[in-house]
C-alpha cells in the first residue's frame, strides 16, 4: 500500500487584464492594440541596460545571487527611486522586519520615498494588499520564504516555490503589473528550487562578484523582452550599490605598468566593450603533474591555450604551474580573450613585460592561428577612449571605414607572429 496525498489547489480569482476585460477566444495578431507605454523607465541606468530598456508591464523577473552579495540592497534602492518617481511600489519582505529595512534605507540615504512595505509570507495576504494598493511594481524578497497556506509543505520546497511562482505569473499577466522576485542560490551557483522556476519567469538576472570585493556585476542570462548577456557594473559602498559609468577605466586603475604576466584584453559583454586585465604566473612545478589554476577563465580554455603554447610555440609548460586571474572579479567566457591569455602566459614565462600601451583581441585556434572576432570597431573605440595607442588584432581582410584612425593596428596571422610583435628579438 502506497499513500497518495492529493493537494487541492485553492480557488484563485483571476484579475482582469490591464486596459480592459479579457477577450474571449482567439484574436488575430494584427488586431491587437498596444496601449500605454511599452516599458516602465528604470532610474538605475545599469539595471535598465540589463533589462533591455526598462521593466515591461506584466513581466515576472527573477534576481538571484549569493547571500550577502547585495540583492536586497539593489532592489530596495530601485524600489525607492521608482516610488519617488510617482510609481506605486510594494516591497514585500519575508526575511527581514520592517525596522531592519528602515535601518537599511536610512543608511543608504533614501529618505522618505513613499514606498509601501509589507512583512508577510502568506501569498493570499500579499494578493489582498496588491488588490488594495494596485501598485506598478511588486518586490517579493524572497520567493523561497513565500508560501501558500493550503499546501502542507514548508516554504522553499519544490511544491511551494512552483505554486507561488505560477500564481504570481498569473497575477502579473492579467493585472498588468511587474513583479520582481529575489531568489537564493545553491552552493553551485544556481537558483534554489525547481528548475521550472527559471522557465516560468520572463527574465533571469544574476548579481555576481566577490562578497569581500567592492564590485558587483548584474548579468542577464534570460530575457524575453531584450538581449541576453548584457552586464551592469556596480560598486558596493557604505551607502549602497553605486553605478559604475566607465567600468573599463575602473578595472584598469590599479594596473601595474611594465609587469610581466599582465595583458589587457578587449572583451564584449552583450553590447558593451570592456577592457580587463589578465594576469598570469608560471612557476616551475615541484610535482609530477603541473597545476592549472584559473580564476575568471574557463579551465578548458586555459588547458587549450597552454597546449597550443607548448606545441606550436615551444614553451615548456609541461613542467610549469600556470595560474591565471581576471582582475576585478570578472568572468570571461568569449574566445576573443584567447590572444591576451596566451600572451600573458608567455610574458610570465619569458619574464618580459608587454608594452604598456597595447591592447589585445583575437581568438586562438588549435593550429596556432589568430582568428577574427566580431564588433572589432566598437572594441577598438573603447580602447582608444581609455588611452591605448596600439592594438594587436587578427589579420584584417580590408581596413573598414568604421575602424578608429587614432589607434595603431598591429596585425598577426598566428600566435608566433603576435609573440614576435610584442617581444622583438634583441
């Protein structure tokens, strides 16, 4: 005998759609009329960039991140600024008391923005307050503490998280309001709860960074209303998270000039070019198997570049431990940083510094060739704006008119050509 418990789903009265009653039956796409503004302007530019231009009415957005990374701080600041702009915002907290949130708001200097605060975990009580206030934005902090009273399971378990998310999605779609969920992450960095949670929501954002560092990255991994892979950069201060308008300059401000093992890579995060410093250190291995230790670089990419340097260039990395670090807490995944990674390792191996005024961009193949990358003009314009005079790039088919004229281009067809260009023979 196996016990089977049926969980009855309580009746949920669906609110009317924004702008009128719900239509019966199917409708031609050409007959649908868009009413009102397509997006709600977000007063934080870096947050708006990741969302694709602002909040979409009727959308469900999930924000995840490690404990203490600054999720509640960022969302509280966003809520206060929207409330100050005459948007009615309801902040629902199931983890902190009203006094704790008030203390944080005072520390951040938010003043009296006219923000509505509710400390509640019962979803039915939250729906009642939403019906009374009719807010533009609802913040749920967090989805793992919200519960449906009719279910016997504890908050944060699969049944509760799924049921709460589905009901919040129905509310958002039919009432035309935006809902921002804060979600915890597991020890491997994924959103806690069922995987279907990320499929239910319209956008998934991650707040990343070293909890002991000062910079935070807001990254979009899913967005039904805009481009993914966008990134926003923030700096953690005593008054909260502050936008970083020029992240390339910030990431390079502590760079040590003429230091072996340091290279500047021109990467793209979505539509934004970023200049970051790659540091490499090679050291003779005292064990039989040399170590490969990346920080901010994929391990497989580091193994590939090390193998190419050993096979094609002749560097004896099989007897060297290789450590690689991306300065600023960034994580680079695009192949356009291969050339900078390879030359940083070679610089440490030869104990010779790269020229201080050169930036690097290019993908390295298994044969040692340097391949072209996309959006080269935008990358070079960002390097020129920061103050770099030269750029080592793959061999160009033709010099485009959109390439900047104030930066000298050094073309390399192979990794050997690139090494000869930056480390000329005496």
